[in-house]
């Protein structure tokens, strides 16, 4: 399972989140259209799944452990109806009495739901202690900078889970030295949540459409995170883990690190063994040759960091509004890798799995067509 590390300013905020079993990012006010920053936050909420772990980061220390739980089939919701519309006034004006959360302001537009797993320990673990406990497993945690929260994959999550449990072993059975949690907020949400509170990417797309084209690539990323988690009927197939803006370069200054638009993997059915890796590069306009070079850079990174030489484990896609004949021909020439598998005997293999996907917006979500 994946994990999420939420950043907070102080322990009082942490106590409120844990006591209510909810977390909500406080979004800045939009100006009639969602910004890329807003869309990125929504994308993270779309990718959340029941049983994913949740942790909190405050002033160098990480506190845990919780897990996401569903109420009426969803572990994320809008805090109030129409909260996914980028407006502040009129009929969508915020009314605290109709919000699902017992705290916050108009900026708390959506939230996730969790419970202790097994406990939220008072003993926070210093970031350096966490990173040194299993150095090879931590990728995204090292890139936690100027973000409301980050998503980590199952291996990184397990490493974080392990160090927190080991440092709190004496408190697991006794339940001592842990934060309090009550179910009253969950019960209130269960009584008052409606279908209108369900978080959907279509509304995010609607705010930045230009006829059939979407103005922000981040909005397309958000929609892909939504669809690849909840909709199996796409050209991309079904994936067990989906995230966006995943680091894809050696560690360096955060602002200069390369990040994949969408990254994912699937397991062998019935097991926790990874079978395939996914990378998607998004362009809101007509694709150019540079995007082909870019996707192959990410493919080579995944091969080295995750698939360990086996290109056959990778599926790559370029999503754009259209593709010219030159781009298709360039893809056919550049998107090839020759590699070998096995030792006795050695098998020569050829990889050429980069698919071009044309997107369009028709007012009811994105539609995709394989070129």
C-alpha cells in the first residue's frame, strides 16, 4: 500500500487532525480558475485509496501511523457542496454550518478520512533518523519541500512504517504515549455526506477548458490520476498505484529535479509483486519532438531505478491534443531499446512500448484515442 506524508505547522493542528480522523489542505483563494498548484493538490486526493497509510510532518519530525478508511465507499470528499468550483461568492459562498469538517475555512475544500493504524504515537521520529534507517528505500521523502503533502510508494511506505513501529514498540500493546482519536466526526460525515460531496475531476477540467483543449497540463494530470484509480475503461489499463510529479533524476536541488507527470505500477494479480511500471508524459497542446526525448529519459530512469534492466516491465504513454506525422515517425525511430534477459541462456529482447494518446474534452470528462 502507498503512504501520504502531510505537513503541518504545529502540534495543535496535529491533535485536531488525529482526534477527528480527517486531514484537509488549506487551499489559497482561486480567481475564477484553478491554478496549477490547486490542480496538483486535487490530483493527490484523486489518487488516494482505502488502506493507504498516512503520516504527519512537523518541524523535522514525522508522526504516525494511520490508514485511510472509507465512509460510504469513498475516503476523500468535498468539505462542502461545490467546493471544487473555483469561486468564492454567489450561490457557492462558503457556509460553515453546512461543512462536513468541524474546523477550517472556505480554503478547506476537500479532505481525506483516516483512523489510527495501530496508533498515532506522541513520539515523532526525526527526519534524519528516518532517512538513515533504510536509505535505499527513500526517494520522495527526500524531495519533501514546499508541498502540502507527498505520496510515497509501497516500499518507501513500508520503510517509514517500520522505523516508527520500532521506535514505539513498547507502546503498541499498552497504547500509552499516543494521541487521542474519536469517531464522532466520522459518524457526523456518515450522516451528512451526499453524492454531491464526491470529488470528481470533471469539475476541475471545466474550469480551465478552451473548447476541446485543457489550458493546464496539471489539470490533465489530475484527471488521469482520477481515471486510472477509478476507471478501468481507458487505453492505459488498470494500475494498482498511481502518483504524479514523481522524482526521476539523481538527488539535487529540489527546484531542478526532473519529475514524471504520472507514474504507476501494477501487481501480479493476487500478489504484492510488481509486474509493470507506467509513465505518462502530458502535453496540453500538439506534441513536439522534445516530448519523445523526455519520455525516453524517464523510461531509462525507471529501467535503472525500478525495473533493473528489464525494459519489458515498462509501459510508456504520451498524452497530447494531437500528433503530427513527423512526431509519429520520430517516435518510431527513437522509442526503441535493445536489451537482454537472463544469463543461462541469455535472451535478446526489443522494447518499443511508447503509445501516443490523443485527448479531447467534450464537457463530460476527458476522452482518449490511441493514435
